[in-house]
C-alpha cells in the first residue's frame, strides 16, 4: 500500500509537470514572439501626448532638449512602491539634466489611488495618466514597473526594470552622458 501511494505521488507530479510545460513554460517560439514584440534599441520610440496630473500635456517620443526616462507603473504594484524612492532620489540628484515621466498604466486605477501613491512617495516629477491604455500598448508594456531610457533624438537606449539604487544611478548618468 505504501508503495502504491508513493507511485501515485510520482505519477501525479509528472503529470502536473507535463501540463505545466505544455501550457505555461516558455517555448522557443513564445520567447521569439516576445522578443519580436519589444521596441528595438536605437530605434525611435512611439510619439504621443499624455495628460499629466497637473493638467499639462506631455510629449513622449520625438526630439527633445534633454534625454528622457519614462517609468510605467501602477498603484497596486509592490515593486513600483519599492523603486519609487530611488526614482525620486535620481530625479532630485540630476534635476535639469534629464526628464523623468511616471506613466500610470492601469486604466482601472482610481485617481484616489494614484494621488495616494504620489503623496506617499513624495513624487515631484510629472505623473502622466494613460487612462485608455494607449501608451502601454504603444510601448508594449508587459509588466510594471518598466522604464524606457530615451535619448534626445527620441531613440530607445535601454529598457530597465527595478534596479538597486547604485545601478539605477549609473544608468541615469549614462543616459545623461548620451546627450553630450
């Protein structure tokens, strides 16, 4: 009886593993599709305008005076809360040398939750509202937080996610140096 129980556990485990690999494990074709779905480095990023919480219109993409970091986030996102102090710190440190736009991408986020996030993290850089999900679609956002580092010519330099503060600082310095 004990042997049959152990055999049943092994069979169920193997069956579960087979189902997982069939349904959810990344395949070469799904990885290739995901890679082809990303914006290309050194290529222009999509151009559009988004309304900020301050009522102003902000331009994404195209040529600009300073390099730009676009941070896509949501109020319910734990890692977004974790990286917010580091974003504020690099923004304060390099203010005037680059622009940082925080784009709230959850069209279901209430303005109350967005305001609460901004207040909690003392966000001073522009917070833009992607109320229809158009920017998230154009920039092919698969998960948050995702940040795009964009040069003054509107070309994508790099896509980053949550980084240790020192690493984020290096990336921002490199972004600023790209403007020279």
